[in-house]
C-alpha cells in the first residue's frame, strides 16, 4: 500500500532570517496531516508535505499566526 504525499510550495512575505523560517515552520507543522516543512527565507518560499491536501485557508491562518503573510501558491 503506497501513501500519497502532497507537496505544495507557497510564497510567504516577510521572512528574512532563520528565526522567521522557524516561526513559520512551527506553525505549519502543527496543521493536521503535515509531515514536513521547509522554509527558505531568502527565496520567500515554504514547501509543505502532507498526507492529505491542505486548505489554503488553514495554511494562511498558520502563516498569519507566525506573523507573516501568505501570498499564495508559488
């Protein structure tokens, strides 16, 4: 039985350093189904892997909670 992995890259505004990456990663990691998060402040991108599709509203709320703005899918 193979498990489907959903991978989405999002554009995030306002990340400038490692602390920013950690804040965004921590919030996104708490979403149900998320298995991996890779934030890249220099590019303003965050890649999320999950075992189910994620709603953009949930991703937006998590990024907002971290203090940044979700621009949308990259």
